[in-house]
């Protein structure tokens, strides 16, 4: 490791440190660590790193005080500190030391900072531990929103020297780090690595054990968080030390060819002996492809990945784990596994030699680990506000409540919200209509398609969509189209397209005994389309109303819409068609892939795993398939609640269209 000991230029202020003062009469000094406020007395000459260990301060290190990793950087403070009744001068730390002089690690020593493993305490001192030097650091993320998460690491790195001479890894850990291995034994062969190695330790409820090791010195460990959806699978490669997203990858779930909705896949297994093995093989192959893409994009070796967290709905949960999903197709919908599942990544045939696997617990037979992860991320159980959390897919998972009590159910909305079962429906890809506005007087239509920021009546629209064309309408587009038709009076309360208006506009076209509404070219909203959306939105609203009834609530404080559909649907339009309860639009939030963000939380924090396992035990599960009142709520929810949009939204829409003209 001599290459790491090459002399590096010290910061400009390195040699400005005055000679250390003599020890005080007691031979000890008061040390205060901020921002934690931990304080205590340590012996003169104690390194800052050792003082942090002694007092329990949150100071990181991988190399164990050898001046290699640079993670233990601290910033000393000077002056009067009345809060702790101490005065600090610039002699409270020892002068710039040999470890700092020779430091050549990847993390440069920041101006004004010292290495905690080198700086020795020579007087009363206040020491700030910056965020990047903390083990339990706050996560700051751009591509995955996990809110205010504090990292509670499950894995830690420890650099060991002269392992063979020490008698092995266990003895070296005890001698050099004071760590005793007391967890489940894992097979770790030394091979030819008889000298200096870096060991990854795994901390779980069963104790501390060796997870992996590498020759020489390394300072980064990675994990993978995966959300296995029935339509898409998404994965994130995460730096376990700071929560940084190193790469993201996803693909369509290859099981779609066996059926778009979950029950179709269960039916496939029921009717085809060995079908579950075929479905399991498909999804595991997709997971390996995603891992490969994540590693190649980030330039990371597979051996550096030590943990995988996985969430998904109950059917996906069972199929990934190689379990028979058919019991979930009939009452009482029993889960094969109660609680979280942990094993090696090899258990699901992932090509990750050093990785463990953690699968979050499902809530019930129709409410899965993805919903548990979404709860963890959105935090209704941590809030006094009544939150309605809805994740709309081929099934809608619904959670209602606050810190006092949570209720959850799944409602069979079907694939209509994703563009399926719609005459011109398609998935949300380039060329699909995603926004619609209808003039209340003339019934003229303007729209937007995916791939262009322009409305159809704006200059340059035709040129922008020349490559894709107008190919159909996606889920958010059909919701907006029907909402606008309801608001314009084209659709009545019962969901019928009003044929009598055909004398007022040539957009309403007779089709046998019913009528259709022309959006553009050969793309219509048919009466059958309206009925499909009615059935889907009634199922969703019935699930919501059922939970409200069980909770004894008449209103909610906020609504969070998760998933791709929630990210694109306009809240006002959702209220017009009766998809969600009417509240102030400002309190409706699209939260994206909240399940995936929850999976990242589980990757970064042991505390979050404990929290999610406790939360699922307390959720009251309502089974819509066997609940007598569900059908009553469903029938009531079929109608459209009103024939005009909210005043504010309606007026805003007119102003918006006026600007476009």
C-alpha cells in the first residue's frame, strides 16, 4: 500500500498550527462534538477519532485510523462557548501530523479541516463533524425522493493489515478494531489474500458477521433497490455510504406476455402445470439484466454490491421468490410468507456473489410489499394529518389514515387507466395524447401528445410530432378527455354521451345505438370507453369510500398519488370524474415511484426495516373481494358526481386556452 503513502500537499493552513499547550493539571480535557452535542472528558493526547469512539460521536472511518480513507475529517472551532463553559484556542489540537502530511486518499482534506485519526486533543475543544464525515448522514438525492432519511448503515468497511500474522480475519478485527464477530457465520475463504484486506461487516439483529472482503484497500460499498411491478421493473444502484444514486435502469416486466393483469398470470399458472416456474424464470432473468445494466452504467464491479432490497405486489413477491401464487387467487388469499424475507441474492439466482437479499413484508394477500414501502416513504404513520395514499395500476392499492391508525385495501381497477380496453388506447409513449381541453361553447378540442410541449393549436406543433404522429390516447389523456366532456355537458351524470348534441357539433357521431366523440382524425372517445373508465374509477372510489367508512372519516387532509399514473394525472380532472375525493387541489400531490423510494430507504437503514416490519403488523386490512359493502359503494361511484368542473379550475382552463390563442 506504499502508493497510498506518497506525500501529498497539505492544505494552505496546515502548518499554521501553534505548538500544543501543556496538559492541564488533571491530564484530561473537555471535548464537545457538534452537531450532536455529545461531550465528555478524554485523556491528553487522545486522537479525535478515538475520542469520538469513546463518547459515541458519529464519526466515520473505513481504514481504522491509518490515514488512508479521509472519511474522519473534522473541523475544530475556537473561541468562547458559554453553553459548555469552555474557551478554545488554536493550540487545542496537536500540530499537523505525519498521517496528514503523507495523506494521498481520494477525499482531499478540505481547507480548515483535520484528519480525526491524526489530530490529538491537547486542550478543551469543540469539534464539528461535517455531514460527509458522519456515518448516519442525511441523504440528499435528486433522482429518488426519500425525504428526510438518516442513514442507519447495515454494512461497514474495515481495513485490516497483516491478517495472516494476526491469525485470521476474526482475530485481526478484534485486535485492530475491537470488533467481535457474533453473528451467523458466512463462508469467507482467505485464498491468497494473506496480508492487507478490506472487510465488509454486516450488522443484523442476529449479530455482526463478515459479509465479504477484498484484497487491499477499498472505501465504497453498493446496494441495489428494486421495485418489481406487474408492468415495469425498476432498479437503482446506490452508494451505501451516502445514499447517492449511481445509476438507474428499468424494463417492461417480461411476464406481460402471460397476461397484462395479475389475475391473468395466476390463471395461467392454474391452467398450466409448472407455469409458476416459467414466470419465475422470466422475472429473475429480467432482474439480472437490470443489475448488469446498473453496473455497466456506473462502472461498478458486481462484487462490490453487498445488499439487494426488493418490493412488489403479492403476486410478484411470490413469483420472484419461486412461490406458488395460486392461493392468492381465491379467498381467503393467504400469503405463503408472513413478514420480511432475508437470504442471499443467490436465492433468487441473482449473479451477485457477495450480496444479501431483503424482501419487504406484504401487508395482505392483495396489498403487497410495494405498498408497505410506499407507506414507509410517504409516512402517514408518522403524521397527524389524515392521508390518502393511492397507487393506481392494474390494481389500485389504497392506504388511509395517520399515526393513530392505518387502513389498507386493494381495488380491481383493471388496465383501463393504462390505456388498455380503450378503443384508441395505448401506453404512455411518444405520440399518445396525454392532455385534452374542450371548449365549453363550441366543443372544439385541443390536445397535447407525449414528445411535444406544444398544444395542438400552437405554431410548430405539426413539425414537432412529425416523427411520431398521433398514435392514440394514454391513461391520463382519456381521464382528461372524459373529465372535459363531463364539464362541457357532453356526458351526463350516468355516463351517457348525449346524442341530442349531434345537431350542435359534428364531433358527436352516431354509432349504432350509442354515440362517440371525435377528438382528432380517427381517434374517438366511444361510449364503450366511457363505460370502461366508469368501471375502473368506480372500483377505485369504492375502495376509498370503504376505507373511509371503516375509519369513520368523512374527509381527508391530503391525497398522495403514487406511480406513473399518479405522476401524470391532473388532480382537478381526477375529482371531476369522481376518481378521488374532492379536496383543495393544493393538498393533492404526485409522489412518483414511492414504492421504489421506499426500497431505497430499506437499503440504507436498518431502522427503516424495523419500522416497516412494525407498520405492516398494525395496518387494518380490508378485503374488497369479500366485503359486502364494496358492491354498494361501487354502484354509487359509477355516476359522474357533477356536470361542470370546479369554478377555479374551469376559469383557469379558459385563461390558459386564451393565452394559447
